[in-house]
C-alpha cells in the first residue's frame, strides 16, 4: 500500500533560512505607522508651542501698556517727582557740588540783585584752599560800584566744632564796643547776626550749616542808598544756598 508523497519545501540556498516575505512586509507597515504617528505628534507640539509664545508676547505687550495706564504706575511716577519735596526742604533743586572756586558760579544772584543791582563780572573774585583735606571757599560778588557780598565757607570735621565757633560770637560781640548782636535762628544749627557802624555799616551773618561754617557780610557805604533789609535778605539767601549747593558736606 502506498501513501501520497508529502509536498516538498524548497531547500534554502547556501544553507540559509527560507525567505519570509510576509513577515518583512508586516514590519515595514508597523514602522511606517509609528513614524507617521510621531510626525503627527511633533506637528501638534510645534503648533501648541507657537500659539503659547504668541499668547505670551501679546500678554507682555499688554502688560506694559496697562501698567503705564494704571493708577499704580501713575502713582509711582508721581512719587518719584514727589522727591522734589525733599529738594524744596533744602531750598530748591540745585545739585550738590564740590567746595571749589568754580562753585561761585553756581549761586543764584536774583536776591542779591534785588538789593545791589546787577553783578559786575569784572568785580567778582574767588579763591579756594584746603587744610588736612578740609576745604575753604571764598566768593566776592560786587556791583559796578564795588558794593556787594563777601562769602566764606569752611568745612570742619564735626557739627559741634562749627557750633562752638558760632556760639562764641555771642560772647565776643556782645562785649565788644560798637557792635550790635542778635542770635540768628532762621536757618542752620546755630547762627549770629551782628553789625558795626564806623562811617559805614557792616552786617555779618555767621551760621553753622551742618559741618560747614558759613560767614557772609556786606558793607553799606554812606551815600549809596542801599536798603539794609534787602541787603540782609541777600546775606540770608546766600547762607541757604550754601546748604543746598554743598549738601554733601553738611
């Protein structure tokens, strides 16, 4: 009895395995699908990132504009300008400068000119010096008739030193013949106002402005008709300006 022969299988060449075309096709299909999914995912991520960046940029721009328009932004600006109140307490917006001869040009001469008339630049003089790092400045401002104000500002180590010098005026000029003395309390840490009359009247205002010793005087010559009150006001104005101009020293 014979049996039907079994179908044969092709013998692989060179001893290799038999080809499996169906399995390779499946792998290609799976790989292509995975790649497609990855491309879609990356595309979605890029779109989300772009929209997020665009949204952040819009919010940033709107935030700047809104902060300028809000009351908070306005108040901040006003507060900065309100710093001028501190400047007003010091007598103005003048910036502090060095205690050198160039500072003579920084003084506002409007009050001076109300008492003495226009300043004559040819009659104005100045000088400076320094001892142990402490400066002294002298400025002389005159009109064309050589009438005006002489100013001297000296820096000391401490306020107490200056106050002691100023307070000594009371002891000296009260006892000295020919002087009229009064304590000056309108400005500074201590002050004295004294005058003498010997054919003409000389008025001196001596004030401790922090560690600055400020002395300013004028001589009212006979026959010039200068107003004493206006001249005294010019002296006071010079002292206050010293406190403003040389604030770094006070």
